[in-house]
C-alpha cells in the first residue's frame, strides 16, 4: 500500500471558527477541499510513531465518505492506529471520552453540530487534541496558515475497510480499529450518576418522559441508556434513528425544531420531563410541563444541586460560563464560595480550566453544558443530571426552577439572532459598536443608565494567552446587560447575536415572560446599536 502525494493549489478560505471548519456540504465535496484541510490539520498535529487518532461524526450526508478519507490520510501521515466509530458514527462528547480513555493523540470529528444536513446542508470538520477538547486557538491559527500555503496532500492508495464491521484491519504500516461507539460512553455515565435513583424515578407509576434525538447521533446512545439501562418504556426515545439529512429537520434543540415534543409538553396533558439533543450530541434542551429551562438557569441549577450526583458529592472546584451566557451561575458560585470564570464563546476556552482543575462544571447559552468528565459539552450528560436531580429531590422540573429563583433570584434572558447578514457590513457594524462603547457610559435610555461598556478581551488564567474582540457588552443600571457578537458556527454569511439580560431579585416578580421582562432592555439595545439603519433589519430572524 503506497502513499500517494496529490498536488493541489491551496485554498484560501479554510480558517477554522469556534468549532472547526464549517462550510456547505457541496464545498467539502469539491475535489481536494476536505483533503487539503485534513492535511493542514495533520501537519500541525505532527503525529509520531505509535500515535492513535479517533474518528467519527454525526452521520450527516457525506460523513461516511469523509471518514474513509480521514482513515486513509491519517495512516499516510504517520498515525499508527485509527479508531473509528462503527458506521463512522460517534457523538462529540463520546469522542472526547474515547480520546481520553485510549490516550489518543487526538480526534477528527465530522459534524456541523446543530446546522442542517443533507447535500444542500452543511458539513464540518473539527480536530480535538489529546485532552479530548477542541484544538486551542494557537493550533487552529497554525492550521489556517498551513492551509494557505499547501502544495499537496498525502493519502494511502488503498481503500478504507468496511466501517460497518467491528474489528481491526491492517492498512499499510498502521491499524484501523472499528469500535462500538455506544458502550464506552454508557459505561462512563454509570460512573457519574446514580442510575439506581434514576431507575426508581422512571419506574414510578405515572412518571412519563420523552427524549427527542432529532434523527441525529444521540438516538442510539439514548436508546441504550434511557430505555435499556434505565428501563424507560420503548418509544421514550423519539426520532432515534440517525439519518443523513436528520429526517429533513433542523438538528438544533429549540422548541421550533421539536414540534411534536413541544406540543406534548405544552398541551393539555404534558409529560413530567422531556429533553432533546442536537446533531452531534453536545447540546441539550430541558423541558418540564409548560416549562423550557433556559441554558443559563440549567447550568446554575445543576451546580446548586451537584451534591446529589455521585461524581460531584465532594464539591465543585469552580464554575465557568461564556461571556453571553446569563449570570445565574455566578450567583451560585458566590454562594458556594468557589471560583467563577467568564470566557469567550467556544468550548476550547473551558478546556484549560478543566485540565488545570480550576472548574468542574461549565456552560454556554447555546444549550451547551458540561463537566470535567470529558472536554466537550455533553447533551445526554445534562439530561441524566436533571433526572438525577429530580430523583433526589422528589420535585418536578417547574418546582426545581421556581425554588432556584426564590433562593437566588432570576436572570431574565433572551437571545435575538439576525441571520444571513453580509459579512463585511456585519463586521463594520461590530466596529461601530466598539466605537460606541468608548463613550457610552453615562447615557440614559428607556429608564436604564449605562454604567460601562467594553469590547471583551480574555487572558487565559492558565497559559496566559490573550484573545480580543470577543463581543461588545454594555452594563446597565438597574442590573442588566446587553451583549453583541458575531457567531462563528455558521457555514456562510454572518449571524449577529444580541443577548439581553436583566436580574430580578428573589423578592421581585419572578414569573413574567422574558419578552415582557426585557422589553425596556431590548429598547436600549435598539437605540444603542441602530440595527435597522445600519443593517437593514427591523426584527430578529429568531428569538431564543
């Protein structure tokens, strides 16, 4: 089996975002495009003899063909073993766990997460390092620099083995190992949570739950854990079969994208508990009867109840959240007397804190929550955590949420997305916000006084690296915040996200709708940013 070197002209558009390189599926299917990016990744990773690589993805269109290419190129570039999920499937958190358990050099995850799939959808490639976490900025910057000067890629001439058959195959100087990707992850969850308590909850007469896997990768994991190991009735897992186009749906855990589940929870006879996860299994949405738990509240509530979970009974080392995530977790950290960190958006910024033992739990506003059991956000882990809390407290979701607010107060929160913007005007808009921030303090708008404004920069407390221009935040009095940032998870164009937040103390009105509670804050955001005049948008595309 010879190694071929295929000459190519370098691509100039392969700069990784917060979650690797995401483009349209058809972009990745162009001759040499995927291969060029992989070559830049492998050059930067510089594998040595004996190194292993984990490979898998969310099963979206082109995933299997891409995995076969990864296998052939990894072996041609010096990896000695390539560990592949059966049928090229593996959830992002399961990949992180496998990298750590097997001591792999890293992993290639083939996913565009919550973005739509299919030939006209999106595709993505992300590299995770030996920690199991996303590659740091220094690594991805090196990949981009290499990609722009690349002259060719290396690949084994032989075809990849059948990825549907578990077992080992020798290829060239290395080994391809196809594994069951479900069992290891399910076993790990049994070491984290009190499965006996959850099993007792699920078996209670009248307790009803559902999990929407959205025809994405978590279906087989959820079926194994919830139905087989915990005894939930067959059919608890909805849309449990991974499909290349996610069944024509949008694999983002949002009420608009889970219509059947949402209807069941907001109908006349709601279930006791429901949840959903996204394309690659790293996000979660938690629902109770007529209740959607906001991601910021979820992180805070799990932190406040962590002592009921076996893995966390000895206490939490610290908490972290991304800049635009609500400050609900900050109040829990203060009550517990532990560290609280505010990071830029992107899970890679949590990895150093986790590795250094500075934090135990962390989360982002985009329905992502995780802990030190892996180095990725983990959708099913969050679902099991909630079930463990319900089992230990004997309360329903709504009771747990209301009890948290009555103790810590409520951070009313909304995210307004403006999608499909042209990139250059969107970037100019952000520069205008930075200019506005310099002189915003002291202004009064809609009853709020601007206390301060900043263009968020972050210096990693572990390794000292600094990143800038991570979002513009305005702090208001009474206690409220507005943050603007451009998303790095899209495959084309630009998405502006505007985050609105207002704190209500425990003695205040804790049961308004977010829209009502944030009406004045939204007016402040409109006046300060002037989106309509500068971007031509009169309303957001999506409100979460």
